[in-house]
């Protein structure tokens, strides 16, 4: 790669602007932004098992189409359960499409899985297959999360498709939040899926190639050549592993039975309500390197969600609550937060501690960043401790004893207005990743479902004092392993320098 391209990419990144510094368009930009009055029912899904049940329920009720779009889709227990439910849907004539981001850091559904899915009439495509050395392109990921059936019902929010998002991992789980919607905006959400699906940055999986023996004998320069055998063995292993995603599995069936029982009971604890004023907003797909160089037009034409977030800041009464796994701001957003504080607006955030995050590099920056705010008495920061919040039952004690962190992407503007979506408070969601969210105003019932859950999670969090440390006197790195602590200090300088990429 040319040095010139790398430098331009870094300049582009550093000069990106704050989410709060822009004005949202007053008119809708279909389908990337749409306002809908009194035509949408919504339900908040705080519990992970309930979130998995809700998706299974959608699949089983789908009549024509199921479209699935995620940043992460793992072939673990939850992934296999969903795939097998999707296969059953195709058998009754439902068209199923899966769009998954091809970030090398998290990508799992490779071409072998794609071949198996194709055999079961499930079509899959990949978003942004750029090689990792293409710095100008590889950073721009699709972070959207969407599950939509028949253009009538949809789920979005923080959860990807993996065990850790559905309270099923024995190692690490995320406390997250989804929102179910039925109504006018679902057609809009469906339309954006179609645009992403057909984007120039999206690719169809390449065909799996069976290794072929291309030489006449088994010796090269007198040495036995077993490269063909090794390639064939690797091929067969990958194919065998991929086939497991649709195979019957006793443990999967046991988990499914639990999800269908407890998940339904947990989901029924939250009600569905009509949202008087609902808005869907998303960033536009794609954008070439040249288009990103034109910062003004890139922000205007592609970065649409952050404009909507900014617009909804006008609904703040005297307090705003932010629930985000990351809380990283640049100088521009720092200035605007300070302006809110100057107006005596109370800002409350729930985010992760080092012990509750899998992103150590983010934690190293956060501990210094938050100290800029904590001296103000109107700024309240809570960092999650890393143990389960006891907000519901779990499948077993091994899961309960795992590490836990917050992964919700939620903003509560006042006692009847909120946003639930995929947007983190960081530069990646602000500038690099394409994101989506639903906004609702005029529903104290839905807002209370969110706030009540956030307060439960705050009870299992450290409140930070004016010095940016836990006010109970404990260490800010409490509970983290020695390895995590060592990495925390080792990454402090490089993470601070690379903050524009986070």
C-alpha cells in the first residue's frame, strides 16, 4: 500500500467531527430516515434468553421472507439454533437471506458455511471483504443488527448472534437490550436491508474449491511431498465443521427447550405499547475512499444516524441517561457535554470497567477521559463491576459465574423519549461503522421499561467520585485478572495515540 493512502486515511480519521455537533435534516430521507406518528407498536427486550426466543418466534411466524443482518454471527449454540430454525422456514417456502460483516477480527461464517447454507436454500452475502492492510477501507464496518420478517415485524438493538449476547456463555456474557417493532417503520427498515444487500461493497461467497493433486509423483527433489494430503485434510475438516451448523445436536435441543420455556415467560414480563412518535434512522451503506476524503459531503450524505441523535438532544428536560459499552469522546463532544453541564443538565452514564469489558484498549483511554467530567456534580458515571446483575434466572450456575459486561446502546432523553440501537459512544460508531437505531417519544411506559433495567444494572456498578474513582474506596481495576491489568498498562500509550480508531 502506498504511504500516501495511509496518510490520507489517518487525516480523514483524525478530522472526523462529533456526533453532537451537527444538525439533523428536518425532512425524511427515505429509507435512511423516516418519522412515523402513532403507527408503530414496540416492546423492550432486556433479557438475553428472551431476545433469543423473540427471534425464534419471528422465524416460526414468518410467511414470506426473513432477512438477517449482523456484525457478528457465530456458529455456536445460539447460532446453530437460529440457523436450524431458518432451515425449517425455507422448507415451508420462506425466502431467507443473511448479510454478515466480513471483519477479519470476528468473522466466522466463511465460504464453507455458505455452501452448507446454500444447500438448504439460505442465501448469504458478506459486507466489506477488504484486505486488512487496506487501511482506507477495512476500518469501515457494517455494525447494524436487524432481524425482519415479511416487512411487518423487526428486532434491532445491541445483540449480535452469539452465545454471549443471549446469556448462554460460560466465559463471558453481555447485558444488552433489543427493541421489537411492528408497524409502518418496518417497511423502511426492510428497504435499507435491500439497499445494503445490493451494495457494491457486498460480495457473494466464493465457491469452495476442493484440493486437486497437480503433480505426477509424490516426491520433489527426493523429498516426500504431502501438501495435497494436508490440503485435503484441512478442506474436509472445514466442511465437516460447517455441516454441524444444521446437524441435530442434543445439547442444542436442550437449550432450545429452555429458551422456548423461560424465554417466552421472560419476554411476557414486558408489554407492547404504541409509540406516538417513532423514528428510524441509519447510516448509508458504502462510500468510496474518494467520497470519504470529502469530509463535509461524507458527513452530510452518509453519517445520518448521528444527526438524528443530535436532533433528539432537543428533547432533554433536565437529565440524559447513556447506556453504552464504551464512552470515548473527542474534543468537540467534550465541549458540547460541558455546555450541557453548564446548563445544569444532569448526565448519567453506565459503561464498562476493565473487569467487565473484552476491549482492554478502550478501558485504558476511558479512565483518563472520564476524569474530565467527574468533577462536575451533575455528571454521574457508573462502571459495571463484571458479575451478573441477578436481574433474572439463568440456565445454570456456570453461566452465572462467568464474567459480565454491558453492551447496550441506549440513550434516554427524558421520561418518555429514548433511542435503542447499535450506536456506541465512540469514534467507530461516530465515523467508521454504519449504524441504525429506533427512537420513540411520548411513551413513558416503554421508557420506564428501559430506565428500570438500567437502574438494576447500576446497582451492580461502581459510582465514580469527583476524582474518577469508585466512591466506595475500591480500586478502579478491581476484579480484573493480572493479565488484564498488565495489558491495561502496556496499552495505555498506544491506545491513547490510536484513540481516533476506537
